[in-house]
C-alpha cells in the first residue's frame, strides 16, 4: 500500500522514485497517545508532522482559558510554523485528542527535502501556503466571529469530525459554554 | 541605481540578469495617494505589492471598530495572502497612510515568476513564509495580548515608524483609546 504522505504529495507535485525514497527516509514515524502534546506553549516547534491516523487540536491561552482554534486529522500537516521557522517559543499548543500516528520531519531534514526533491521548493511553498492560510483563517475567525458564525464554520470546516470531537472541545472552538452551544444548535435546527 | 525589489530579492535568492529582467517586467509601478486602499474588505486581493516608498496599515473590523493589526513600510511585501491564494473575499483592509509607491504583481504573473526564475519556487516559499509569519504573529497578538504588551510590541516591531504613524493609529494597534495610550506610555517611562 502506498504511503499516505506519498499520495498526498503526489497531489501537489510530481515525484520521482528517488523523491519518494527521500521523503520516506526524512519523515519518520512517531506515535502519540491520546492526551500527548505535539507542542506545548513555551517550547520551540522542532518538527513538521503529517497525520496518518488520529486527531489533534490547536489551542491558545486567552485570559487564562484555552481557546481551540483548529483541528487536524488524517492527511493534514501539523506545525506551528512561525515557531518552527523562527526557532522561537510557541504561544500555541498542539495536542492529540486520539491516539495518533504521525510522520515527523525536523527542520534540517525539511531543508534537505526542499533542495533534494526535483520539485522540493515548490512543494515547500505549497505546503507553507496551505498551513498558513488555514491557521490565519482560524485565528482571524477566533478574533472576529460571533459564536453562531463560529459554529457554522465548525460544521463547514470539519463536516466529518463531529462524531470524533468531544462536545466540550466544540464549545471551546465556538467560544461558549456547553449550555450555550446547545442553545445555538437548537436555534439553527429550528430555522 | 538598482531597484529596491532586486536588492531585496538578492538577499534571499541568487538572481541571474535574466531573472532580474523577468521580475522588473512582471512587477509594475503603481502610485497610491494617502488614504487610498490597496485592498478593501469584501474585495478579492488580486495583487502582491512591494513598497518602494510609503506606509500602509492593515486593519480588520471587530464589533464595528477598526482594529489595526499591522503596518508595512519600504521594502515590505504587501498582501492579504489568504484572499490572494483562494481568490476569496478579504475580511481585512489594507490602506495607504502616506503617498505610496509600489511595485505590484498579479496572481498570474506571480505564477510565471515562480516557474521562470532559476530559484523562483524558493523565492515564493521564502516570501510566503515571511508574509505569513508576520501576519499570524500580529493577528495572534491582537487576540491575546494585553494593551501594555501590545504597545511594547509596537515599539519592538516598528522602532523606526513612531514619528510617521499618527497617534490614533498607534492607539488602534494597541487596542485602546488615545487617553489610555498616554497612561500606558507614562507608566512605561516611569518604570
């Protein structure tokens, strides 16, 4: 069976057999148990991950409360890219909310991929664009959107994840208490 | 005199003479008067800009008020990259706060640069990383940081811009009324 990473990469660039071998050498498997952190606030993000199986949440501390701003699932790349690029302390957390199997790649190995793959720089640009567009949309929404809009966005962004994500995480993403989420749901289903 | 765009580009990739000619053909001059918008909320961002001379502000509407989350000055690239990449309506505004001379490049021309320059993809990746790291740091700070921290960040990010940016824009960036900004300043100078 072809690696999911190879399949996903082939959707954005052309891969030679040699390119495939480089990717599979420089991304290594890592297992996380449910509750394990991929990255904790204050740490430097040292890896880019690619989820083969599992589910993660991204969250940030806002006035002492955790605010979830994103989820990641199978075939998603995982990173706090601004910490990874700058080697700076992360102000965000990334935690596995299911047992999760990832392929992870260090900063130095990623640079090697950029220069060794026939279309490595293009791949880097496209993955970077994808990670960042996602992150910035989510953070902007967290800052500006009202709870009901946030809940509609949750349904839109993660239509296949509703059964896998606990209710209190959905509430945190929406930015309300669980009781308020029930009211939002009722209002939307009444309309 | 060498174009600023060429000098800035040479700091991140190697440019042949042919590469320089491609860049100077595909980026074209555009003049904006003080107050003109590079991008208005609701529009699709159709250009990447490079500031040769001038100053811009990025702002977003939060509960009916404008919140400034970033400034751009000479030698900075200018874009709402998520709108530019997705061809989606922007939820952010970019406005010139001085008469501003830019070099601008359309989406199609940017794709041509990626494929035509000897290190076009690498350049694209690095410019993308830079634009996004900046944007995401600023939006995250807007969401999480207390006013005094925001003011310290302003001084850190824009040490050379204090004289060029009107006080009410600095207040908006910090997220307080002008009177409160004076109190923050006094407190910091007393310490």
